[in-house]
């Protein structure tokens, strides 16, 4: 069995292998996040990754950030990063 990784995610995203892309998305999040902060969206476009696959990764990054937002005793959200 192959372990999920950024490289596997990119390969699956480029060739639109949706099951494999989803399988490896969690493992690829941190490297993809650093690419977004550095080279940006153009990096993925230049590597032939379809925009809807990049959209899925962006949504996964936002979901991960949302998961670490805590709520204080008054019900207000507090970022916990």
C-alpha cells in the first residue's frame, strides 16, 4: 500500500483521480499551504492541476483552520493557531 503524501496528492489531482486525491489530501495540506503562502495559485496552474482540485485543497485548508477555532464561555469564536 502507498502512504498518502503531497506528491501522491499532486499526481492524483493532475490526472483527476478523485478517490486518490481525497485519500492523500490530508497528508498534503501542510505542503500545499506553504506553497499557497509562497508561490501561490500560479504554482498549481503551471503544474497542470485542475482548478476544481485546487479548490478542494483550499477548502480542506480552511476546514482545518476552522477546526482549531475554539469557542469561549460566551459563545464567541477565538482563533487558536
